[in-house]
C-alpha cells in the first residue's frame, strides 16, 4: 500500500507534464487521474486503516492517510471529475487541463501531509497552478486578480515558513505534533498562513473577488477543493494538539458569522457563493471531529452551485428575480441550495447535524445563527421565478457534471443514516422554515450594500497584521 500511495502522489505530476505533449489525450488523462484518486479516497473511507509514510525520519517529514484524508481526497476527486466533464467539449487548451491535473495532485498531497515542510511545498504548488488557471483567459482583469491572489498567498506562506523553521528549531522535527511545545510565535505564524490560505476570517477576504471573477469551472475548483488545502491542516492540528483546538473553533465561529453576514446582503450571485464559502469553512473549523464529512458535502454543493450560476442569464440577483430561468437549471439550484441549508434526504442534513452535535457549549448560539443565515441566503435561489425553457443557456457537459455532484450528495446521504431521528429532523426543518419566512417577509425587500474596504488589496496585508496580533494573544492565553 505504501508503494501505491507514492505512485498515486507522483502520478498527476508525471501525467500532467507528460500529457501536455499529447494534447489530444490530455482530457482523458485528466479524467483517469481523478478516477484513480476517487478509488484511492474511497478505499480509505470504506476501510479506514491509517497509513503513515516516514520520508525523512530525523526531520519528521511524514505523510499520513486516514479516514479524514479520505473525505477530502474524495471531495477533490468528485469536484475535479465534474469540472473536467463540464469542460469536455469546450475549446480549453492542453495547458488548461495540465494545470487542472497538477492542481489536483498538489491538493491531494496537502491532504496527506503530516509535517509543515512538505505541506509548504504542496501549498506553494497549489498557488502557482491556481494562479495559472485564474489568469487563463489572459485578460487584464484575470491577470490582475491572479497576481493579487498570488501575492497575498505568498505573503501568508512567508509567515508560515518562518513559523515552520521555528517549530523545527524547538523540536528538531517538522511534524504537526511539534506545535504542542513550539514557541508562541511559531504557532501564531503558522496559523496565520493557514488561516489566510483557507479563506478564514478577515485575513481570508481575498477570496470573494478571486472566486467570483474567475471563470466558472475555475470558481468551482477554487471553492470546492482548493480552499480546503488551507483548512485541512488546521483541522488536523486541532485534532492532534489540544491547545490548538479552542483557537481553531473560535476562528470557525467568527468566520461562519462574518461570511454569512456579508453574503446575505450581496446581490451578485457569484460573490454570494464566494462569501458563503468563507462562512462554510467556518462550519468545518467549528467542529473538527465532523470536518471531513462536512467538507465533502460543501465541496459537492459549492461546485454544483458555481457551475449552475455560471449558466444563468446574468449574475445580478435583482435582475434574475424579474425574469424566469429555465426550470431544469432551477431544479439543480434548488437541490444544491436545500443540501447546504441542511434539508433531509441530502448529505447536507447529516453534515449539519453531526457538526451541531460536535460543538462545545459556547459555540451553539452563534453556529445556529450562522445556520439560520445560510437558510436565508439560499432562499434567494430557491424562490427565483422559473419556467422559461426556450433559451436554456446550458453549456455542453453541464448536465454530466451536475449528475456527478448532485448524485454524490444523494449517495453520501446514506453514510450517516443514524442521524435520521425525529429530534434531529425537527430542528433543521424549523431553521429552514424560519429562514424562508425571514427572507420573504423582510430581506427580500431589503437593499443594503456593505462596504468592501476590507477586501482592498492594501487592507488585506494589514488584516494579516491584526490577525497575527490576535493569534499571539490567544496562544499566550
């Protein structure tokens, strides 16, 4: 199994660069790589035996694959399969598919890293591949958005790298467990880098512009899987190091409320989804024990929503409320929106229930408010007028991608069938009902534009300074 794991990690790099020389086969190679990852991830979900590979014994450079990794790997596989199918009949070049393969492989690597130096390498490769995909249209706007993302990411990773060196200096090991006895500044620097990469709290406000301005399939990849490469190590560290868990949970709660607070008053559909991603990453961090299943559900839902919104007549919600959208597209929107709201029969229900049951007492009120905000937000999609099928703007490959993603939500619903009790059913349904009533009675008629000053480039770096000060104080406390 160890040999197969090493081959699985190396496969995307070999096929990515080698496939570029075979442009007619590159789509098939991309699909093959993701199918292999799907099988590998399912293997560790169905038979959750932990596998640890020590690459450099003395330095603590290790890879660990377990059920938590399995959830994230399956998420990466399904979302990437959907994106490849979505782009199958498009005019995307071999370069585009090469970057998807490399991105897929580097994200998988991040999900099995158990030390800070190999994780650093994986995150940096992710940044480069994501930048090239964001800038793929080669327009002035896309290049600027990509460079903005790359600069913020590299700044965060510089802080992270300094922290990783300090961990090694104190423990003679790069392993995640070294945070237990690491200097205060090391923990703060590493967490700042990961919080920024994961789109968490104010240091992650680079995300709305980046995800909303990217091409539709790239937005699906960024929000579905790439953002989780920064969140996964935080979850892993929270489960390994007791002193880190309260900080991770606190940032999870703050992020869930911040993201949904902005998203509710947003009228641009892609920005709504991007801000919702911030909020949903808060749910992942708020309950590390349930993070794997929640990440899987969110990845499938958010990829489906971005691909569907990309096929709507326009991005302005106010204009969409004045015209009918095709019923077929509306149904896809409704299924995904119901899942993320926590409706039964879809995996979002089980993810919400498991997360709420894994909260500690001080988190409960805030996370229930965030769940209510999620129901309000996605009522905007559920209650859109529909019925006009005459000009369904559906791109080729759209339905294949949607079947993979929504089918995944339905199948994953059976993973935690034990949550279907009367008590567990009442609360989510009541939350959704109250959210819909609040939307229809108040928020549907409310127009409020929140300032975007914190998203400005110069303020993003300043926000990192504020977050690192807060982290120093938290770690000391």
